[in-house]
């Protein structure tokens, strides 16, 4: 995911771009804090089992064979 902060042409407005998405903030500090937190979460270790168990699509308990 490409993440960057951009100063808006609007007064007191900053954008955080995440690929095709963007989120607005009132200050550069808020935007940077969001980027730091998001980056930390994206870079955190993730277990495939954890992701499957937390799926909102009703796949709870589904087994995925990584060798398939």
C-alpha cells in the first residue's frame, strides 16, 4: 500500500492518501500520527490463522492448507 501525506489547497486541511483512498485531517500532526499508527499495524506480524478466525464472512474455524 502506498501511503503519503499531502497538504490540501483548502485552509487547514491535510490528506493521507492510501492507494486510491484518502482521509482528511485538520493538522499535519494528526495526519502523521495516523500514518504512523497505520504503518505500524500494516507492518505488524500477522498469522494466517488469526486472519481466518477474524473474518467477517463466516469463515470462522475454516482451515486453509497453505501447501495447496
